[in-house]
């Protein structure tokens, strides 16, 4: 499904809603709709998780149901409290709340253990002494059936004894596992006697050292859903082949009514990797400056860069819910944040690479306060005062000494309008006598061209932004670009994806100048810097050391494609 199709289908009933509507019509689950968002606390959430968050919480809200937040914390060697806290912060920032329904799979460890013993007593699980490598070898391939473990026919009594000894810590890590007794000839490899429990001596962030055996995700997940009385277990498409095991666990444990697993396509985004393992690698290798680096697709990274929850939710709504995987152009995400910030972001002037302009006919020591609109999309936001003086700064790229045809910025002898101010004309170019570098421009201003003056309507083809030299405030501006050079960084099998990192994904400008009102800009505030793009005050910015992150440029390739 392409993006136009996905965007147009979002307003209609998607296939998950169709399933729920049918269930409600049939009286299934006593008319309840209860979903859950079940992250593993082994990393920070990314934009793909945002899609799942919006879907699970959104479905529950649509049907006046409930949605739980549950941490599937069954692998203590990779889980940390830091991740638990960051996940809660991200879900709340997106605008969702779980009320008093925050749970952990570790809440159910004793009950999960009891279910495992129940399976053993039913002859549906056994303790296996094969090593992890041997289990893999016995498993078979997609075209060859697996082989039964030599320990598959242990008696119920022996399996119970061994499993209880596993819990008691009688064996080393990896010495034994508990496996489901299903079918080693199944066409679905997940059904070939999957591991249900393993020995793992690792301190758990909630249960400490109470346990040395931990349930596998495929065992804990369906039972956690059942314990919480989830009706619709919505997950991404990679779990489709796990659904028979999900159902087997619930059926074998005599769960009734049973949650229904429904799979939808995960989000793939151009110029991005969405694997938590690979994102962790970027952090640990120092390729980025942490999980919240504004180049990362993590929710915390997008938040720090300046994306809004409204823009992310709009993006998730536009791409819709599909049954098959596809890749979404990152320009659609950028389009969504532009549309949102265009309506709400105050306008401001920032000169990224300053070039001095001296108005030789403007009175020395005179300062005018010129009104500038705060946001033309919302006149109710009013105006702000801009100090104007004899010496100004404009962008270096807004002047060219020998311009080509159709160059409408400043050049010797040409005129431009300064935004909210006057028309000026370049009359002289001051250069470094040694290097020839342009150091300043001497210009004249037309005093009759200010708004409300007789010549204010005089037309010139170029309009430039500027700041007053005496009033400008220094700032550090960070220009962010795509983290990867390739649309699909994982395109080449076997290739190290980090070879596709964009060496110019971050450019730091330390000599930028902003209008004086921005000294009061608080971390998280967003602005449109005229002619530059949308920017966000970094969380570590202060009144004495301003730092701005570029959210996105003004250029909108997605909007242009859509219009075409």
C-alpha cells in the first residue's frame, strides 16, 4: 500500500476495527474491548512504538474500553529501571494515560510458574538437557523436520522434580530448560517444542534475586494477556508466526475466554533503522550522543529535536493500519510537524552565518522599534518589537558580488526589502585586503519604505531577514539532517549498517545571532526562524547560553509530491 492509499484509508474502518466490530456484534467478550501496550524495558521507545501506542490506546478510547501499560520484563540481563521510566514518560508525552493499570510480567512470575507446572502435569512440557546449540541443531529447517530431544519422554514426576530443582538453583545457567511438548515435525518452527523457561542468574530490576529461572516471552506474553483479561492483543507482523504458539499456550493452560492476537504491519521509515538492537549499538558505539540524540528516531530524540505529540499522532493516523509491511517516506513525518508548527510556532529572526551591513545614511545612535507579527497564521498572537539600527547582520548567503540571472537577494547596486523594515540598496563592498573575503556591506536605506510610509508599497523581488548588531543575542544552532545516507540503511545483506551513517547529519553553528526577545526562550519552546525552518530550544539551553535544534527545514518535499 502506498502512502496515498494508507493516508486515505485511515479515515475508514481499518481491519482491526472491523474485527472488533464483528466481535461486539456477536456479543464476544461480553461487549468489552481491552487492549494493552506491552513494551520490553530493554531500550527507549521509537517512532514505530508510537504507532503501536496510538493504535492500542486509540482503539480502547474509541470503544470506551481500557488499555493497560504492561512491561514484559522477562529478560533481566537487558532490562533497566531507566528504560521503564523513559517508556512511561514517552507514553504520557504522547497524551495517553493508563490510570491505575500499569503492570509487569514480573507481577505474575509465581502464577506463570504454576502454569508451567500445570503443563508438566498434563504431559505437555518437559525438562530438556540439550544445550542451546544442540536444541538449534535438533530443531530442523524450513524444509526438514526436527528431531525429538532424547529427554522428551521423561516422566511427569521426573520433569516436576527437575523443574523444581531448576527453580531452587540446583543447576548452572544453560544446563537445563523447560520445553513445550508440541510437534517437532510442525511446518511452523515456533511449534517445534519451544523453550518455555531457562535458567538465568541475573538480578531483576523488580524481583532482585528471588528467581533464577525466567519465562520466555512467548510463554509469558499470552498468559499475561489472559491474567489481565485482555480481549484483543494487537501486535506487529513479525509475531504472526508466533500466533499458533500464543493460542497453544492459552488452550493448554485451559484459559477461557482467550485473548485474540491480531497482527498489523510495523512501521518502517526511510533513512532510519528501527531495530532496538541497532539503535543501542549506535548509542554504545558513540555514533550518536545518547538515546535522546535529536537524530535518533526514538520518541525522546524526536521530543528533544522539537517534534510535537500532535504531529506524531497525525503521522500515525495518516499512515493508517495495514496488513502488509511497507516503508513510509520520512518526508511525510516532516510534513506533519511542519503543518503543526506552522499554526502554533511564533516567528523569529535568526542569522545563522552573519554578514555585517552598515546603513551609511541611517542616523547614528538611532534605534527604532519596528512591529513584527508573531504568527501570520494566528493574528490573535499579536506582534513583537524588533530593534532596528544603523548596523545590522544578514546571512552571508544572501549576498553575492557577481550574481547569476534571477538572483533576487542582495548584490552591488541591487535593492532588497528587510522583513518588517525598509528597502536597502548595496553601494559598496568592504573586503579583507589580504584574503579578499567580504567583511561588510555599505548600504543605503529608503526612509519612505517602512510600513505606513508613502513608498511602503514599492516592489522589490527579494526580502531578507536580519538582526540589529547592537541587540542581537549569540546562540548555538544545531542543524540536523538524516542520520543515514541511504533510504534503506539495511539494504545490503551482510553489510554493516553503520557504514551508511551520514557524516553531515549534524552541523553546529556557534556564531549565530537571534533577535533579543529569544533570551526568554524556555527549553522546549518552538519557533519558525524566518526563511530557515522550525527550531526548538534544547533542553540544556539557558538565557546565557542559548541552544536551538533545527526540527525541520521549511522545504516540504512531501507536500509538493502530494500537490502534484
